[in-house]
C-alpha cells in the first residue's frame, strides 16, 4: 500500500512505489505524455519505469522525508505528480508538478501545489521553497504567481540544458 501524504478537496497525494504495478504503468505514461514541459527521462518500458521509481524516486523519500508524489482524484484515478525535489544547484527544496495533458486546465495543479505548500510549512517546517520553470511555460508561471512565489532570476542548473526562471517563496 502506498503511503498517503496529504488530501485536498478533490485530490490525494501518495508516495510512489516501484512494487505497485499501477504506479509503474502510470509513471511510464506520465513520463511519455505529450505535455510540452515534461522532461524526457529516457524511460520507455515498464521495467525502466520500475527501475526509475526504485532508484530515483523512492530513495529520496527516505533521504529527505519528501519527494515527488502521485496525485490521484478522490476516486483513485492517477492524474499527475506534485511534490518537493532537492536539485543540484539549489539551496532549498523545489516545488515541482506535472500532469497528464487531459487533466490540464481543471485547477488540479493549483490544488495539489497548495496542499504541498501547506504540508511543507506545517508538517515539514521548511522555511523556504524554490520553483523552477521554463520561461515559455506561461501556465506554470501564472500558477507560481498565484501561489505568491516571486521571480528571483534566470538560472542554468546542472542537468538542465537551458536557462530556467527561478522563483522563491518564504514559508514562515
């Protein structure tokens, strides 16, 4: 059973598990969706997806107490992921999210991100969050502004081949 992290009005966020076949299939589908701002991770098979979860996602939960979580509708339908990431080149956790294209425009990213911010502030006691965004991703920039993140600067991070906008939010 996947560990429940938080619930909002319409959503539940869970830890991913490499031992859960539906998580493996969903992560494969999400990583290969047609969303323009979903980074290609080279995961193209169910076994690759299982390995990605086991080697890149699950260890982060144990190391930091947070990570990227599966976002489900209350009826159990997986629709995306949202959570906190430690990235090389950043001095605070990064808010991240990605949703299947068919679930864009329904406010799910906003709802999941707000729940994640509350969890970071009230449960994890994280004082500051960052968010990176492609400068062409207008929807995500608007979402970060709505969440009260402020633009800091353009930045080039390790493992990202282009400049991204860096935003920050003080949680205390």
